[in-house]
C-alpha cells in the first residue's frame, strides 16, 4: 500500500522511451506543482478524466530503427494535449506522414531557438530568441501535412511544430535540461495552460492525502519500519507516525560499518521526534562474517543477508505486526522496472522487494511516488530538522564498500577518522559568499559546503606510499576524497572545491589520522565512473 495516484484529480503521463533525461521531465513538472507519472512507452495511458496530457520522452534509439519504441498514439492523440520531446517529436512526425532523416553530424549542445509563431501558447512569454539544448542524431526534414512550424534554429528548421486543429506539439530540443534557459516556462505553458492543470500538487497536499489513506488502510494494525538514519526512511517514519502513532515500531540496525559515532548520534536524534525506535546492535556478527572477504559483490551479499536476519530477529518480537514499511522512492521503482526493449534494468533495488516474502507482511511505501527532492520538501513540511532532511545519501553496505579490499577493525578506525574530518570540514566551511545552490533544494543557497554537495565520503585505498613525517620515513595508506553534485545519482559531476579547503582537510587528515600519509581527490564524473568505488 502506498499513496494512491488514482485519488489525484489530474495528472500528466510521461511515456518513457528510454532517455536518461526522462526522470528530469518528471522533476520539472513536479517543481511546477503538477503531478505526473512515468510509464513505459508500451503502456497506453488511461482514458479517464484525470489524465490531462501526455509527454513523449526522448530515446537513445532512432525512429528509423526496426526495433525502435512504438507508442499507441491513436488511443490519446487528438483527444488530450500531447508534447513530443526529441525522439517523441520525431515519432509524431514520422507516424503521420512526415520524414525523419539521419543528420550529417549529430546535433548536440546549445543552439538559439528563433520563435517564428509568437502566438503559439507553447511559447507564451518565451523570448523570441532563446537558448535551447539539442541532443539528437536524426532530424525532421519534413512535417506531416497541415503541421505548422513554430520555431527553428540555424541548423534545424522544424525545431518546434504543432498539428492542425489539436493540441499536439513536437520539439526537437530538450526543454527539461538546465541548458534550455526558458525550458521550465515552456513546460509550464504545456502543463498549466494547454493541459489546464491547476498546479496544486504540494508537499502539504501530499501529507494530508497520504496520512488519511494510511489511517484508512492500516487501521489499528502494527507496522514495522527499518530505519537507516537516511532521509527516505526518516521521512517515511515521521509520516507513518503522524498517521498511526504508537502502532509504528522502527528498527535501526547497527552493522558495525557506520560512520564515526553514527549509531549513537542517530539514535539520540530520533529521541525527540516521538518515534518508537529499537536499536539492534549486530556489529560483531557483521564484522565476523566479513573477515577476509575482499570481493565487493560478496561483501554486499553478506551484509544484505545479515541485515535481513537481524531485522527479522527483532521484528519477530513485535506481536501483531501486519505491515512492513519501506522508504522506497520513485527513482527506485523506475530503475527496478526497466524499459522493455530499450533500457535494461539498472538494479534490483533493496527497497522494491525482499523482506516481505520471508516475514509474511503486507508492504506500505508512503514515499513510493516521490523524487528525492520532494521527499526532502515533505520532510521539511513535517517539521523534521534540517540536519536529518539534508543528510547526504549513504550506501546500504556502509563503509564496507569504501574500504577497497577486506574489512578490519583497524581499517574501519582509519576510515572513520578521515571521514569524520572531511565531513566536519564540509559542515564548517562557510560558502555563503560563493552563492552555490543547495544540493537538497536548488532554489536556496547553501550555507556550507555540505549543503552544496549531493554526496561525499572518503575511500581507503589498498596500497601504501612513502612519506616523510618529521625526520622519519613513513609507509602508509593514501585516502581518496569523493564529493559529487547530482540531482538523482543517475549522473553526477565532481565538486569543484576551493583550494584552501582541500589543503586544510588534507593537512588535518595526515596530521591526525595514524595510518594515512597521503590524500588525493577523485575528479571523475558519472559516467564513466560511479559515485562509489565498489
């Protein structure tokens, strides 16, 4: 059970054709307070009155390929507003008599859009010349009969168009990306004006609706939730607590692989929130099971198996429990589903299955339809402290995958000390003069470097290097600092630190952490690298 979108009076459906930017379309609409859902291209949108419009996403495929994604346009085109983006625009054109051809060179990057039809509602309030972002290998060389060109660039004549006598539009650029300067305005014109959405999807409305639904569905049953100290599980716990109060029991498992003092600090932070939390300390069992294990996937499996066993051990003591609550969020659901024939499943996320079969519990996922930034906004609306709402993501296997190789108490000590210096440094560095947007909410400025960064941590490397400390030669480990900016962890870029910060942190780690004599900074983006090293 989770928040039921069918209770929404209006929504926009995004048909995902496999683009890496599809989630960004959804995020932009949600920022406009318009509820939307991302569905596979093969699923025809419902015909009920709640569906106010459909957006066709981009795709890594060409419409000219035999196995290209195909959509049942006849079920909705002409009946409700449609916006085709990039591949979606090309698919609209080709399917109704237009012509799509391969470009001589891939059109990628910034372009200036010249609006030729200033009366078009899609471009209401948009500058006549506006920067947009192109990313396609094909181009629409001719439009279906009767279609009208709305805008062009120097290289793309049919950059935006409209079908005659219906609210069906196509754009060959990407309005959802930051580089399309007035892209949000274009999406607002489509969603609010053309589709007629009211834009009343807010954190407060979500809280009211979901609390009411959970009270009705759960009734007097008891619910168990696994707390991690992270944003998702914390917000899910507080939301459930508002709905069912003392019938919620939270379990926080200490796997012995957490950051310095994290188990104690997180348990203390929950005391003032009115939550019923059980602290399950299984650190000895985890460290014993990981002894001598170097393979990262094996480490993950051991940790996952022990977590289930530990959680089940404590959960079985709670009489009358009928539900298992999870902090699943929308990207987890999308990633775990995959797009048939286009994008393979990215991962089988730990929140989208696993425990219920073993424990014979029904599932409740109150955040299942929210993006990460929406979860944070809901958390703030619930009154959760910023230190919890703004916490960086932290991997499920914890520090085990930030120690390259086998895990020992000594390596954990070294990593915890170095990591603590790094994270404290981020929190203490005043960056208000730098005017950097907050990673958890780009609409506000970050007060310190921690707020400016999506995720940060230290990696202990399995090599040693020569150093000199005082008059002595050392032969100790280097550590790598990792800090990235992102919106959803699908892609990420390394954070550009002020040099004085890097110098101070490096100096403090080397001077204070016994076993480290060298600090390096990872300047790899995702892709091709990943955020974590293992």
